[in-house]
C-alpha cells in the first residue's frame, strides 16, 4: 500500500488529467476507506488545488501546478517575448542583476546582446548556458541541487552563496500572482531561494503575463508590496493595476512587438 503523501500526489495527477475525481472510485483504486479519501480531498482543498463537490472533488483551475519548463515555454510565447523585451530594457550597462529561472526570464537573454559590463547571477542552467558565450557578461551560477522540471538550482548552499553578494536588480519569474496570497510558486526550495534573492537585490522586478493574475500555488515567495516593479501585458485587470499603484508598485505594460515565434 502506498503512503499518504504519494497517494495525494497521484490524486492531484488524476485531477489534472481528468478534471474531477470521485470518492468511491478512489477508495477502490487505492484500497483505503472512503473516510481516508475524504480526508485526502479535504487536505487538497485546504491547499487550494481542489474544490470539494458532491461525491468527490474538482480541479481548481486557478491553482498553479508544477509543470516542466518546456511546457511553460509553449504557453503565451508571443506575449512572453514582448514582456521579456520590456524587462531587458530596464537593464543598464554596468548593472549587477539576478535572473531567476522561468520561461519568460529565459527570453530576456538574447536581449542582453549589446549591453556592456554586466554582472549576472542565475540559478537557471539553460540561462547560464545561453549567457556563457556573451563576453560582456560576468556570469555567476548559483550552486545547489537540480530541479529538472525547471532546469534550476536550489537548496541551502544556493541560499548561502547568494547572500554573500548585493545586486542592483532581481528579475523574478512568477507562477502565481494574487493580491491576497502574494507571489507564489509550487516548489518550497525554490521559494526559499527566491526570498533570498529578494533580500540581496536593491530593486525587485516581477515578470509575469496576465494569465498569472488571480492564481496561487503552495509556497509564498513574498507579498505584492515587496516588489518594486511589475512588467506585464495589457490584459492586467483594472483592480490589479489600482491595487499595485496603491501599494507603490510601478506597473510597466509591454507594448506588442513582432515575435520571432
């Protein structure tokens, strides 16, 4: 018999595939009582990834699940390219910056061509690989354990490493962006590293397309008021724009550009 943690992970996978699950079917499938399954679904509802329904539960479509970077990169590619260009325009010659992992952040890399004397630290293996040939970048790679889904590095050694430095700007990738829950991500280790990044950067710049608004995930990185700027697209809801303005966050709307995709 599988343990509780593994069973709940499998139920989440089934929710993602099928959109809903039923108590009696899960009880037979995992050979546990219906009471145990109801406890599982109650836990998943409290976590935000499921909504209880009569006889079972449905997927909470507003919840952010951990997905491979390749899959994320296929979603809203044109919009992400436009946002990446606008974010890269905020980088000046001589800046020291942190580039977080993520599909939108990775599209910033080609836009760094032509900028002079940059110091760039990243926890993303794909970004490090793409920047390695740029002679105008003093590249620093955070050491740690590898998250294969996101091609990123994380862990206590990564946090210890980054806290030795101070940077002008952090470009923070976003999985969930909610006015109440803040900026969230599915992985606790990556959330801890992101918090360390925020601590050592003079300016925190979140980079997110409008599909991320109103969505939440397991692990909070920071409250919305902790960021200085948000680079997004024109689909941002009016209530988000007003709330961010009231919190002192500058909202930068990326203009539509011709995408290479």
